[in-house]
């Protein structure tokens, strides 16, 4: 499928089925902002939960945090964002469009003119005022990354959890960047969600943990069903490394328009804790009882985008096939990511079938995310579930009242099996891999 076609199909599907809507549409839209609809909010939450589960819940060396989005300029002075978080910007003198200099080859992609201004630095942080007075003393920033929350709480967390290196602090939340050229749907937006973890280690162990984490993170995407061919690791060479980094690997995904970063894993050395120690006057160090010496740990950071990653899962899952001569669209999503795991489909709206369907919904919905659909023909209902990736449909027919059994239909194969209602929960748990 041509790249443009695939993107158009995914964007249309997202709009048509309530996954992602362009924001403020009734007002003509608003600058690359998006709203996650009833199905999108379920899927995005699933992406974040899958990350949290593997990064926090299943580990005893990582704890969570939810730090504030509004932040003092002092944080961003220390982190280097006020001085360095800039993109080189050029204006096209012909059509007045503005571009990131490093995204274009000296020619305006809109009008083709080579008459561009010199590149200027443009700070990407959103600035606002906290309180009623708009003066220098009340300047605040919306965080452009979640990472700094972990560094400024390093001491709090050491004291309250009694963790010792190697240990990590993880956070999922919104970040804001005034991107000059947002685009490619939710790949690059000004408001987005990140999933970041700062893993604090003894300096000598940093190279080992760096390798451990980029392998671990690659495996996460593979476990959730992205094909290995659609992923690659890209090591930054010396010239590309950020000023704080002793090594960076990007995990990239083959988007329809080319490779794009899903996540960066960096060895940030002791840059951040050092910088905040120097600026705040608090010593952000770990006192090692085995040597009786304090030291500043190194940090390995896997930093991923939740919204961007959700889009990669959608692209990877999108498929079309033919069933009895009809083309159908389907999302081959892992059951853990699909907005609904189960759709409950009563064949008729008549009693007592409806009551039975309600009972089944009540029994399954505490365990699985369930849709309930009693509209249109059963064939149409299956198609609607296929295109939003629901792995299992449970059909309740008149025979169910006699044999106390229902039909489970599989999204990928369309195979159907008859299952006793009494064993439905455990049967679904088994086929969905739920535990
Ligand atoms: P890029 O080079 O694409 O601008 P970055 O290297 O600046 O990304 P990081 O600062 O490492 O990105 O942020 C970590 C992750 O956050 C990225 O890998 C990406 O998944 C996500 N991310 C960053 N900027 C955006 C954005 N504007 N919109 C959506 N996701 C983003």
C-alpha cells in the first residue's frame, strides 16, 4: 500500500471510529492538537499501562512519580533547557513559511524557493505566568519533558523509599513543546504524552545498564506485537550526541513516510544530578555505606512517547484482507492494547435474550474491557469490531437460551467456537492471554 494511502486510511479510521479527532474541529481546528475519543482513550491508556506494568509493577527496583507540569524557570536553567532547548529556524522569504533548518535541504518544501533567512535559535518551551501578575517573577514553564521531575525529587525518593542504586524512577505524563513543524498526525504534536524512566546506577556500571535497557526496551515493542522488520536500533555517533550524553540509542519504527524515533535510550552520566546540585545547593548524591563515601550516580534514561507509540501500534496493526469476497479492514492489535478485548453481541433486542446478554456483560466487564453492540446485522457488527481490533466477539443467539452456550468469534481467523456460558470467563482469559 502506498505510504500516503496508508496514513490517510489510518487517520480516517481514527476519526470515523472515535479513536482520535482533530481538536476544536467545530472552530476550524487548532494547530496540530488532537482529542482522544472513546476508543482512543482506552487504547492510549492500554499503551501507558503496558509500559507501567513492565517498568514499575513487575520490578522491585523502579518506583513511580507524578510530578507537576507547571514548573519554575530555575529547573530549566539548571537542566540547560533555557539555554539549549532550541531548534534552528529559517523563514522562507518568498512564501513566509517557517521551517526547521535541519529538516529541509536549503529549499522551501512549500514553494520551492531557495531564498531562506539565516537560521535563528528558537526556544521550544511554552512560557506562561503563575498568579495574577504577568511579570518576570511569575514566569513559569510547561514542562517540555517529564525527566526533570525525577531529578528534582531524587532526594525525596531516596529518603522515602530507601532504594539504593541501581534503582529507577518512572513517570508517564504530558509534555509540551512549541514544535515549529508539527505533523504526520500525532507523530509530532505540541502537546503529547511521554513515558520516561531515570535509572540511577554506580558510574562504573553505566555502560552495562545502558546496554541492558536498550535491549529491554526493544523487547517491549516486540512483545506487544510489532514485527522486528519494522523496528531498528540506531546508535548516535559522537557528533550527534547531546551535550550530556555518553551514549544514545534510538529505537526507530518504519512509519509510512520513513524511519522515525519512538524512544531514545541515553547514558546521561551525572550531568543532571550535578547540575541540580550546583543550582539548588542541595547535594543530590547517594551515600554508599560500603565505602563510607558519597557519590553522584550516573543515569540511564529510556524516554518514550506514549502518543507517538500508540500511533506506531496502529500502523503496525493495520491490515486488510478478504473474507468471502468482501474486503475487510482489521487492526491486529495485541489484546492488551486493543480498546476492547471482548464485544458482546446479542443477535436480537428481544427479551429474554437481552437479559442474558446483560448478565454476560456484567460478568465479563470487571475483567475485560467490553463493548456491547445490539445494532445492525451480525456481519456488520463483526466488521466494526475487526476494524477497531477487538480480538473476541461473543455472540448470544436464541439457542443460547436452550443450551446455555455462546459463540466466540476470533478476529484474525474469523473462526467460531461454541462455549458454555459457565466457562466463558476462563475460556476468554485463556485465548486472550489474560492473567
Ligand atoms: P524528535 O527528534 O522526534 O524531536 P526528541 O529526540 O526530541 O524527538 P526526546 O526528547 O528524546 O525526543 O523525547 C522522548 C520521546 O518523546 C521521543 O522519542 C518521542 O517518542 C516523544 N516525543 C518527543 N517530542 C514529541 C512530539 N513533539 N510529539 C510527540 N511525541 C514526541
